[in-house]
């Protein structure tokens, strides 16, 4: 019996490794308008977990011409990695702290006709990604006090409750 259990456990572990399991992605990033009118993001890792990288990127909402086509709108965003990690918090979407040494891509502003993706990586508590996807139109439709997370508008309280549930 013990041998059968050990063989079964070994098969399950091997299947997980061979399947190339990737860390889960949770809606632990919210986008919103700051009091200054700029787009902001809230990075909300679980508990006191550190974040070791943040990536902001964009792609056309219309899959028309290749981004390499002359006259195509360039990507906008930035990326940064940290060692040691940093905690969560809020910051303007296109103004990462200078200490993060972010590598910037394209224009540092919200561009029409683009879908933005913000993702962070946390190697703690089982390894996971936090993410949000949104457009300029999604942010424009937010009411005061609302954030965009999980592909919809929600109150800050609802976002905190979602985070508490996932973490």
C-alpha cells in the first residue's frame, strides 16, 4: 500500500513538472485616476510580500497592422526589477520611482486605441503574479472612488475585499 501511494505521489509531481506549471495570476493591481488627473496604479501584493518586478506594456486594441508598419503607434510602458524586493503601494502609471531604474518604452502617457497591461511578480508565498488590463476608455468611465481591476469597475472597498479573499 505504501509503495502504491509513493508511486502515485511521484507520478503527480512528475506530471506537474512536465506540464510546465506557471505561477497563478491574480487581479492584485488596480488602475484609477489620481487626484492630479493622471492615471495611477495600485500594486497590492498579499500581506507583506515583496514585489521583485513590475512591467507596464501596451498593445493595439485593433489587431490591424503590425507594430513594425511605418506610421504604426509605438508601444508605451516600462519595466523594472528589484533586488531586494519592494512592497506594494500606489504610483502614477508612467512615473515609477527613480530608484527603480525603470527601462522605458515609447511615449509615457495613455494612448488611445491601446490596451494596457500592468503586472508584478512576487516570489513569496507560493509565487504569483498580480495583474490588471485596461484601456483609456475603461479609465474614463470610472466614477470618483472607483478603480479598474478584474476587467471591471469596482469600489476601492470591493478591490480590498477581493484582495483579502485571494490572499
